C-alpha cells in the first residue's frame, strides 16, 4: 500500500522512491526524508538525525548500485519509509541496493576518524539499524538485493497506535505486497472472520488485530495489523531466503 502523503504512514502505508544512480542520489534522499519527517511534525533534532543517517546509507547504496549482477543491468537504489509500532513507535527509513552479497558493517572507527565512520555514525544517531536481504519495491522486476535500514523514534502518542485496520483489508494488502514482490499465494476467510494467507510452505493467519505465523518450527511471530510494511519485509526475508519465487527471473 504505497501512499503519496506522509500521513498515509499512520494507516500502515509506505512511501517509496527510486533514487538516481549517481552523486545526486544522497541529496535527493536527504530531501525526501526531511520532507516526510517535517510533514509528520517530528522534532527538529530527530529530523536532522534522519537526514544525516540517510545520507550515509544512500551513499553506501550508491557505491554498490553498479555492482556486477551477471547479465543484468545495474539496479538503481530505492528509498522506502514506513512506520512501525513494535517494539515501539518508530519511523523506518530503508535504502535498497542490488548488491545482496555485500554486507555492511561498522569498522570500529571513531566519529573523529577520517575514514570508516559512516555506519558507525548511523549507529550513533538512530534507535536501531541493520541490513536485510530483500527484493526491490519500485522496480517492476522486483530484483533481489538488500536494504540498509535505520529506525528513528516517533512520539509516544503516534496516531498509528490507535488506528484500527479491518482484518480483511489487512490480508488483501499483505497478499498484494507479496505478489508484487514475486511470491504467489491465496487468501481465504473462515466462518468466524479469521483470514489466512496460504503461501509456499507458510500460512499467515490474520486475526482481528494481528498477523501471526511460524517463522521457524519453534518461533511464532505476531505483528499488529497496522505494521503492514514491517510484516511484509519480515515475510519477504523469510520467503526469499528459503524459496525461489516462481515469477523471478534467473539470478
């Protein structure tokens, strides 16, 4: 569920853009993050942290955007923004690139060191950060790659905490998200209103307020329906690391 205005994030939406694959990419990412966070009326200090962190992650993606991908052309970086309520209200800013096997890590450099401080800076100014294998959202081919993401705090009274999503609507949008990323499935509704998404080797139950599924034989996950985009990424990671989507082109 992609939205054009920042306040669509309150209802579980996502903002996504393709970034230029040149030196203007980080500047565009900073502008879009500032614009989105300003529309949400976030604290100016948090906005500055977001601009700084996305500048580093977009620069990192630019370095890897042209990495060799066999006979495939380079993949342009993408910027995704959504909100989640678990573990706490947070804005997630994620920069996608096509270099799945290049795993970023902090170098241990101090903030005053001349080199190797980019991701250390991201760690210092954000609530959390990481890198996850995933598939593109903007590219129609949904090419494989990875994101480097970070979380920024949202106010404790974030409206999304009280926004109610109809289970049928949530199931529809989750299946649509997964289908667009190359994973086919079906959905159905049981007599008591409970919905289920049947995916390859995985069932996702949609209760009145939560998505539920077994991520491993011994780990059962629950996510609020409002955390639609977070749930999408968790499922994409699970499916994309255990299956080859039927609609994907050869890697």
